[in-house]
C-alpha cells in the first residue's frame, strides 16, 4: 500500500468524512421529512427517546474504540505485527462481551417503560418497538472492532465510505417502505439488516488489508500492558458517562418532565444539529490517527504547535457553524416539518451555544485521546454527569423545555470546558495552561462579536422560509468567514493551515 504523509492521510480522511457525512445528511433529511409526514409526532418522539436510552446503555462500550486506537499507535509506528495481533485479540473479546452486556442491560429497562414514556396509548406495542431498537444496538458491536485497525493505520476513509453507503441504501429502502406501507416495524427491521450487513462487509475489508487478523495464533499481551489497557478502558467508561450526560439525556428529561411531544420537536432540531456536528466531528476524526502517530514520533513542543493550529481551525469551524444554525434552524424546521415543530428563538440560541461550547472542546479532546491522557480527568466526567442531570431536572421543572438545555450549558461551563485542556497542558505539553485560556477567551469574544454582526444583518431579512434560508445562508457564508480571515490572516496558525493546504494542492497538481 502506498505510504503517505500524515498531512495527506489527514486531508484524505477529512475530505471523505465531510462529503460522506454531507451526503448522509441529505438522505437523512429526506428520510426525516417522510418519517414526520407518514407517522405521527409520537413516533418521532419515541424514535428520539429510544435512541437516547440505547446511547446511555452503550456506556458499556466503555470507549473501547479510543482505547484500541491508542494501544495500536506504537505497534503500527514500529511495524510490530505480533503486537497488533495481540491487541486485536484482546479487544475482539471485549466487543463480543459488550454486545451481550448491552442486550442484557437493555432488557432491564423494559419494566420502567411506564416511567420513561408518558401517554403510551399514542403508540402501540412500545415494548416490542424498544426490543427492535435494542437488537440493532447490540448487533452494532459485532465485528466492528476491525474497523478500528483501519482507523489506526490512518485509513479511516475506508470505513467511512462503507458506513455512508450502507446508510444511504438503508435510507432509500426505509423511505420506500414508509411511503408505501406507513409501517414503523418494517422501518426498524431495515435498520437491523443494514447494521448486520455493513459490519460484515467492513470486517471482510479489514481482513483483506490485514490478513493477519484472520490468524488465530495471537499471543496474550503481557500483564503490565493488559493492566494499562484496562486502566484506559476504565477511564474511557467515565468519559463516556460524561458525554452521555451532556448529549443524550435531554430527551429523557423532556419526556419524563415536559412530555413526549416536546421530544418530537427537539428531535427535529437535534437531527439538524447532530448532522452538522457529525460532519465537523468527521473532520477531527480524520486527523486523530495522524495526531497519534505524531505524538509517538515527535516531541511535546512540536505537538503543542500543531495543537494551536488545530485549535484555531476548531474556533473557525464552530463559530461559522453555530452562526449558520442560529440563523437558519427555525425557517428550516418550519419548511421541513411544519410550524408546530418550531421552538422559540431563545431556545434555539441556547441549543446553538451548547453546540459551540461542545465544538470548542474538539481540539483538546482529539489530542488528549491520541496521546492517551484518559486517566487524568476521569473524575471530571462523573462530576459532569451528576451536575447535568441535577441542574437540567431542576431547571426543566421551573422553566420547561429551555431549562433542560440551560442545564447542559451550565454543566459544561463548570467542568469540561476547562478541565480537558488543563490535563493536556499539564501532563503532556508541560506548559502553563493560561496560554490556552487566554486564547480561548479571545476566540469566544471574537465569536460573539461576529455572531452579533451577522445576526444584525440577518434580522432585516424577512419573508417566506425559502427566501430566508437562501438570503440568510449567503450572509452567513460571507460575513463570518471574511471577518475571521481579516482578523487572523497574519497569525502563525492561519499561515500554518494555509501552508498545509497549499502544499496539498500543489502535490495534487504536480502529481
């Protein structure tokens, strides 16, 4: 296989991830429109609720993918095939166990359906529907560990293409059945079939690239390495808990405190926000393996300089995306799903702030995970989980829907926003974390100013939904990006990123 530079691998992975996710978003959007027009709002709410329940159950996955990737970076850099085989042997057993554990824990949720779902009479056969979701989630862990081998070799784009293709086929088939039958059960059976077939195909591709995965003579890892891997897994379990608390409990609180209809409204917003988040996350996933390779082959000073550039890109992307979401979400939701699904502007503002705060963590998270610093901020995740649940429930009872999302904002500001970069700077960069916080504050102030200017211009644009989406979209593309370019074009980070892009373009042109 042709060897490329880290920059080339990152660019290839990022490009494929962005275009693949963009395509998947379009297909998912069409599917969502068909879903909301062929099934009732209660089914929309049930879909969002059960997905969140199963995301919580997936805590038992314990961050295995991240732990596998980190464990593989050194053996891959050293071309140690035997060590790679041993690592994959260990994690194959873990993933098979996880599939069983997820299914078992999922069954334990069934007796509590009356608490989790209000007004069950609006949707029949709740338990059966939930079991179908549970089966799909459990199957998602079968054979998927082999994809991580490709990701760790900086070939993430291969798995991305396979997954995106399978999702596209799934969406087309589901749309056909929803339009022709209006049958929610067939919709779910298609999910299950797609998950199984996709994982089988990815597994076979990994076997063809790395034939040693089919060998059965892998030796167990030494005890000290086993201990280190278990320690990383325990730490990642706690990180998963924090992520779930921040991202996947909103629907549960809305359903139990406000009602299932509010879940249906939020699910439409979440579809759009999560889709944008997935595209941007794909960008950063595309560089994760390259950062891991960099961390085991370069000193901390060089890694720190690259981090500054990645942090700048993070600020630019998420500032631009948050502004676009704020200006376009309401007309988009009204056009797509109907006026009855539209939230008040202040709720949308809080959702977009949460999106921005989550995004600004990406640079620190990518470097923390690639370098293997899972252990040092493990308690932060538990504290975040507790704070998010308590504050969201209290505010939801007092303020309703907006209180749930404000709880998420407050919990992030109190914990993850500052703890994750602190760990990175203290334990790897060995540099004052004040450098990061000064830069973070400057970026937030800049984002707020750009947001304000863009909103002032967009506020004068009124009319039909399509007109607002087109004109506001043009404004959002032009204004924020021009301002950010003017502010930063002389900075080292801007020049570093521009230089890398120029280098890649020239190499493409000249062959």
